[in-house]
C-alpha cells in the first residue's frame, strides 16, 4: 500500500516537473528553431507580434535615396479592430534623440557650435556644480553618451504622477538638480546611455539658436528634410493606440529625449538624408560587445556588416530605424513592446529586418518588380533638402 502511494506521488511530482520544464524550456526551443534560418520581413514582424502580443506594426524599407516600400500589419487599436494603415503616426520614443542630434549637428554645420565646446562655455553656471568634472563635459560627450551623467542617479529626478511629455525648457530644473550629485564617471571615460545628454542638448540648441528647441527642430530639421508627419506628442497624439503590458514607474519624458511622433515613411526619409561621415567616423565602445556610439546613432558591427541604427521604447511602443553600410534603410514601428523589456532580444529583430530588407531589395532590383523599381526619391532641389548620403550605396 505504501509503495502504491509512493509511486503515485512520484508520478505526480514527475508530471509537475515535465509541465514546469515544458513551460520554461519550450519557449527557448521554439525561439532557437525560429532563428535557425533567415526570414522575410513579414515572417519576422509577424513572429514578433505573435510572440509578444503586440497588435500591429508599420514597416518602411528600401535603398537610401529611393522611394520606400511600405507594409502594414495587424490593427491600430485592438479594442476597436481599426486596421493599421501605412501613414499612421506612432510615438517614436528614444528615436527622438536622433532628431535632437540632427538639430545639434545642423548648428555645427552652420558654424555656430563645435563638438568640443564645453557645457561650461555655453552655460557658465555649470562651474558651480558640486562635481568639478561637469566643466569638462563637451557636446561630443553628450551626443555619444560618454558625459558621465549616466542612469544611476536618474530616475528619481524625472518621476511624476503619471507618464508625461515635457518641453526642453522643463529639463532645466532637472539638470540643475543633477549638478548637485557626482558624475558616474569621468567625461569621455565610458559610455552609459542616458536621457540627461539629450536634455542638455535641447537646452544648447535653444541657447545657441535663440529660439526654442521645438521651434528650431521644426524650422531647421523637419521642414528642411520634408518630414511633414513628424511632430510633438504634446501637440498631436499618435494616431495608433499604444498597448501597454504592465507599467513602468511613473516618469516624465522630455521632448529632446522621447517627445516626438512620426511615421515609418518620415523616419525612412530621415535615415536616407541625415547620416554624415562625422557621425560615424570616431565611435566609442557601447554597452554591447558589437555596439558603439556615434554622434546620436548607434553602430553595430556584425562581421563584415555595419549597421547604423537607433531603437526606441516606451510603455506601449517599440521602434527601430536602421541603415546598413550598403545603404539599405528599414524602419519598423510597433504599437506595443516586448514583455521582457530586453533590448538585446530586440536587437536580433533589428538585425533580421535589415538582412531581410537587403534580400528583398536585391530580388526586386533584379526583377524590376512593378511598383518598386529603384527610383530617386530625393534631389537637392526637392523640399529645399540637402542630401547627405556619404556611405556607399
């Protein structure tokens, strides 16, 4: 009798172990099986949507300077079933930092600012910071996340009653308060991604240009590049509904760091036009072995392949804009975010999308597929734009 119950208990425990092991191991097995072979853009996007429970996405891809191909997936609003459309606006989260970097580089192009100008030379009050190393922070350090400002003393300074988006001027009391605390490292010593750098950069744009950061971006960046569907979250909420899975701690996002909305096509145009040699010429080691920080952009080294990219994530949104060294551009905007909040996992999606876009472009180019034959999208006369495609195309 005793042995009979012992066997039953053993079988029960084994069953629990199998179920638990299945739940833990099987997702990893299925993921490994998925990545065992190359996938198309559609396959990669659908896999990501299904795996993470994200309702929809829009993708734009092609060759820099040519008209993109647009793909839409799923729904813009899960509650209503409203279908996703190619031209819908999304919150682009930290891709906003690229817009801020472009504003700064525009001032540098104009001769009004230099990469090695120090914060103290622009804002003399920085000399009063508790840590004297603040005086050594340069514009270059802020663009490359090597200012020493870091994340470690960041979150309590941007907490709020709810998730809000604030103008660049609202950064001022926050960065002044940050000056009462020591830097995490010497300026230029190590890279640590932070929102403080873009906050300072937004204030620099306003100080040097003599107009608000938001106004300068509109007149000197968005208008020049023809980005007609890009704007501020605070002025025009995104057209898609962003679906939140869980919540981060309440916090404030500032316009220079995360306050913009855009479309996949506008960001494709942005990546086609704005990358200069200076932005990628002297990167610093990043936070992943294969990653480095350029001036605003992140640079990923994958064997012989080099990708220039940036991602963005907020509650209910995930985004990536990328351009390869051979000129392939891809933008993917999602109205949801992966549950694990793990950038390294999403980077795999980024790389897969770039590779799939390259294969799709090469096939279309060879076949001269109707509707997507290579065509010039940008000329120096169009929209007053100045084309800056300096990488091999």
